[in-house]
């Protein structure tokens, strides 16, 4: 039986932002990114990296890179998402950014996405990956 510790995990843009900016309504984001990354194999797809660059300051981006050095493993995927998969996700009702992220995850056979966006869950039924909140992820990582 595999666990979240054994599978690649992508972390959505909002989770990074909430952690870096210490968003009080999402304390689990900060705990996940600054205390639990050594337990995880992180997958950073191009779309999330680009979204982080658009939304974070240079100092915050340095903190993202520093945090990723503490992950069990970190895989940076600079390959654009497959257009055929992006189109399929859009046809299923996903917004453009969500469709690209979903295509990245499906194309790379990623098992988990940590996201605080409940819209992601509603808009994309029958996903080939599991969407977890930061809180749910922390529970799975508990001893």
C-alpha cells in the first residue's frame, strides 16, 4: 500500500501564497510547507511555477526555492502541458489555469494535488489524481 510519502505531490499556487504570507485562516499551509516538506516528493509543473512568478515578490520566490531544497525530492517540470490534455480538461469544464495544471498532473502521472481551492474539486469530477487540502495532507503525514 502506497502513501502520500511515496507518491509525487504537486502544491497549488494558493497554498504557497498562504504559507509565505502567513494567512491566518490557512495555518496548515505554513505548517505543510515549512515543517513537512522533508516528508514529501514535490512535483513543480511549469504552470504552477509561472503562477508563482506572477503572484510573488522576488524575495518570496527565493523562499519557495529554499523550501523546495528541504523536500524529500523536488522535480521541476519546465515542459509545457500537452495541448490535447489541456483541451480535454477544458471540455470537461475546467478553467484555463486549472485545465493546464490538470494536464500537467495527468501527463506526469502525479497522484496528489494539495489545493485550498474548493472550486478545483467541483469543476473537475473524476480526476486521475487526488485533491487534498493542506489540513488533509498534514493528517496523512501524521505518524
